[in-house]
C-alpha cells in the first residue's frame, strides 16, 4: 500500500475543509471497505480524513413523531444492540446484527455502508424499503434519489453523510441468503409496510445496487401475503453474476427470499 497522510477531523466542517483544500483526500469511517481497496491497489489517496473523532456523527436518537436519527458513524454492532432501534424498528436492528462478523460489525458504519453502496450490502436495501432520508453536511436526500446504481450515490466528492432519518413502519423485515464466507448478501430482500399503508420492497444483490421491485410492491399492496407473489419473477438481467453465483440463480433466489420475507411479517 502506498504511504498516505492521516488527519483525524474534530468537526464535520473541518472534514469538509480537508476534502476541499486541493489535496487528494478520502474520508475513512470504519475502513472495512476502503482499506481493502487500498491494500488491493484499487485506490491510493494521499490523505485519509478520519471521521471517528466527530462525536455528533456517533449519536442516534428519537426525533419525535415516530422518527429516528441514525448517526453516520454508528457501527453495525452499536445499531444491532441499540434498545431504541430494537424497540422501534426491530427488523432494522436484526439486519445490522447479521452483517458480517463481530469484528466487522465493531468497525463498519451505517454511513460508510451507504456511501459505499456496495451491490451486496444490506443497509441500502433495508433503508430503501423504509423510504429513509439521508442528511449530509448541506442537504437532505430521499433514498430513492440517493442510490444511483452500482457503487453509485448522489454524494458530491466533498460531501459528508451525517446521518439518516427513518420513520417507524407498521412492520418491516429483511431476509438475505448469505455468501458463506463473508455473510455479504448473495441476495437480500427487505419488505416494509409503512405507517401510511404503502408497501415497499427492496432488493440487494443486483448489478445496479439496491433497487425497488415495483411489481412486487403492487401485488403486496393488494394483500400482504406470500400468496400475492405467486407467479412473480425477478428478471435475471437485473442481477449480479460473479464467482459466487450466476444471475439466473440469484433471480430465482430473490423471488424465494421475497416470499420468505413476506411470510415472516404476515405470519402466514
Ligand atoms: C469480511 C466482510 C464482510 C462484510 N459483510 C457484510 C455484510 O454481510 N453486509 C453488509 O452490508 N456489509 C458487509 N460488509 C461491509 C461492511 O459493512 C462495511 O462496514 C461497509 O461497507 C463500509 O463501512 P465502513 O464504515 O467500514 O466504511 P469505509 O470503508 O471507511 O468507507 C467506505 C467508503 O465510504 C466513504 N465514506 C465513509 N463514511 C462516509 C461519510 N459519512 N460520508 C461520506 N462518505 C463516507 C469512504 O470515503 C469510502 O469511500 C462486509 C465487510 C467485510 C470486510
């Protein structure tokens, strides 16, 4: 790995300043994706700007009106254990608890995962199903506009994701079929019935990052039952294909996981 400078920012403003001062800087959160890319030589920034010293990014809280604030630097492990998240959106706390292993959950952050937008990641599907809103140092971005494709987000190069606002749904669940070694999702499906009755279905494991499944949503809006999904398929052209699984297998699995997810929240 090439040598690099390291700066521990004390505020969001200081971190933004580092990204704008003309140096080749990259933010580091938990480092669980970034450091692997650097070790593989896929990335070689001159300076890492660490967000770990910014206390406000580690805070989560209730906002009132059934909404929660999840700080960008909250780790998967913190969120899996968080009593507030577990009681308000247990399906999201369970998603966090099934990411990777204890070590990755202790370091990896929700903000790093969303900024990275890995097509096999779990948070993008869970938060897409919930219709979350992402807050940066300068604006609010609805998740439907935030995720822009494979490893793609609406973040500008000098923009920092500060936290995520999410509303308590009537019910929500995430089910994934894990890649055995890493526990990344070969396929993961999140289903949420929101407080206004709308049903959202989001899929991870595709070639375009996390996406919604409109046909599945329409069928479940009529009746939230696994029977409503009979005959519905996921287009294999949508799915990733790699050494772990071909696209047709993933597409088949996606429909199976969707039925299992719906069965678990409908009790059928
Ligand atoms: C073995 C292994 C197994 C894993 N299994 C899973 C799994 O099952 N499910 C899953 O979802 N994920 C999994 N992951 C990924 C893990 O969740 C990472 O934590 C996550 O992808 C990146 O988070 P991070 O905090 O480590 O970010 P980093 O690696 O530090 O950063 C990732 C990228 O995001 C940018 N960034 C970070 N924070 C911000 C911010 N606040 N604002 C703007 N940009 C930012 C960085 O500049 C970088 O480009 C796994 C990782 C490993 C190593």
